[in-house]
C-alpha cells in the first residue's frame, strides 16, 4: 500500500498492517486531526518504508513518550509512536491505496463529540479495546 501527505512531499509504502483498524475519538486525536475521530492501524517498522521526503517529516510529543509524525510542509498526520510500543500507528487517512480491510471498532468513545452521531454498528469502547493494557 502506498501513502502520502497532502502536498506529496512525503510518500511511503506499507506491506501489511499488524493490528485491526480502529476509529479513535480521544481528545488528542480529535485535536491533532481536526476531526471527530481518527482512523488508524498498527504497522511494524519492517513493514514501513519512507519512499520520499523523510527529511521533511517533523514530530510533536503530544503526551509523555508519544510522538506524532507529520509532514513539515503541509501538516498531514502520518504516524504516531509510543515509547516501548511494538509497532507504529499509521494514520489511514494518509493512505493512497485501499488497506483491504475495514474498521472493527471505536476506541475512546467516552471522548466522542456530542454533535456527531454514528450508527454504523461497530463495537464501542469507552477507552481501549478490553484486551489492550
């Protein structure tokens, strides 16, 4: 799968996702993406490759040990990495290709905005998926 930022300065390739796709409505995702939620999935470092523009990628540490990576030119959110986590978190909105699977749930539903109602039938979790620690 290929992905890129809005201005095309950054391009990447992903060979496979390592976690299910989830929508996240936590306050930091909402603020970082200027949206009601963010859609993401895990990707291991050996399944991710920068194809162009790695030198323009910047990061912001949104909470202790969590860095959000974005294009330094246009601001497109690309990845996040939590210190000690086994994988990166890929922002699926930056994909140019179909990931081949659909979201399986919504996390941080306790932070959802009141002005948006989704009735897609996906499982909702107040915080993390119960098996996540």
